[in-house]
């Protein structure tokens, strides 16, 4: 009697196990939204000419540490999407890939017309990504709504208090990038997270990010006043001062009782 129960139980377990594997496979197929895929660090990602070109563009307009950061952010984001039925059904994987791969173009310290003297780096990146899409053969057929989602996703990726309340396509870009700083969260399993980190090690992330914020505060300080970047200038950059230039200093200037 006992052994029958055990047999029955293990039969159910086997059935349950094979069922969940099938469900996982179905998810990864339906999760690809009909796009071709390729595998990177154990993650199946959308593989279209536009996404390949976005990765090439990121490689040629980023330092190596930043390239690895955008790749990890992409892969963590895909893991997060795959862990959530709502996201699988509502997030466009090409928008997610292109936005995440191009989100830090505004950090490129090389000779590039992407970097402006007067715009936040997020806006430089958003504008460059829009140009990239509109100059690509397949991107030309994107409707304005899709392009706008990429622009918004990149421009707002650091402003979580806004991005997390925008369209899901915008939310997941910001949240996927955040995973590179927080560690596994949002349904991403630790072993999947670590496989990505092994493929694109993040030993150089901290210094690269710190140096980039210092560089932005040094070279285009006006784009950092009154933003989350300001403390890097206040604490570490000689001669940097937002005083008199913050909204706090200016907002009531022309309002007389
Ligand atoms: C899935 O994502 C949606 C949209 O972000 C969110 O509202 C929901 O809580 C998530 N579900 C789980 C189980 O995390
Ligand atoms: C920067 O690039 C432009 C055009 O691509 C080129 O004309 C210029 O010589 C370059 N400057 C430097 C310092 O490499
Ligand atoms: C960032 O750089 C500044 C200036 O070199 C340094 O004082 C600070 O400790 C660095 N922060 C981190 C977290 O490495």
C-alpha cells in the first residue's frame, strides 16, 4: 500500500516535472514573439538584423566595461521578462533589446558627435538611438510609437520615479539596467543571473561608472545640476558648484507677492 502510494507520488512528480519543462519551453518559444533567437550566456534573445546592428553600434561607441554593462542589462532584462507572464505578453523584445543596448551611448568618451555639451547623457543616448533606428533599413519601417518608446526608455532610464510608471516597455528597460546594480531580483533566478555575470564579468563596473559620473560633472556640469548626478560633482570635482543654479535658487526669483 505504502509502495503504491510512493509509486503514484513519484509518477505524479515525474509528470509534474515534465509538464513544467514543457511549459518552460513553450514560454521561451512564445516569449520570443515570433522573432528568431540566439543564445547568449544561457539566455535566448531576439536575433534580428536591427538588434545585431544595435549591438555592433554599442561595441563601437562604448568602452569595454560599458559594453559589458549593456549586455548584462539586456540579458538580465530578458530573464526578468521571461519570469513574468504580463511582461512576456506586453513587452516588445526588439524595443527592449535596442533600448537597452543603446542606453549608454551618452557615456562614450571617444570622438563622437553623439555627445553634446548641453544635454543630459540620457538625452544624448535617446537622440542617438532614434537616429540609429531611423537610419537602419529595418528601423525605417518602425512606426513613430515604437521609436518613441525607445526614446523614452533611454531618456528616462535613470529616473525610476518616472520610468516605473510609464509603459511596460519603458519600465523593463530601467528595471533590467537596475538589476546590474542590485543583484538578482524581479523573478530572476540566482543561477541564471550568475551565468550572465560569468560571461560578462562586472569587476570593472564600479570604477567605470564612478569615473563616468565624474567626467560628466567635469565636462558638462550644467547637465548635472539638480539631478541625481550632482553629488558626484559636489563631493569629488574641484570647482564644481550648483549653488545659485538649482531650481531651489531660481524658482521664485520672478514671483513677487
Ligand atoms: C509582473 O509584471 C507586472 C507588470 O510590471 C507586475 O504588475 C506584476 O506584479 C508582476 N508579477 C509578478 C508575479 O511579479
Ligand atoms: C573626430 O571625427 C571627425 C569626423 O569623424 C574627424 O574629422 C576628426 O578629425 C576627429 N577628431 C579627432 C581628434 O580624432
Ligand atoms: C569615485 O571617485 C572619487 C574621486 O576619485 C573617489 O574619491 C571615490 O572614492 C570613488 N568612489 C567609489 C565608490 O569608488
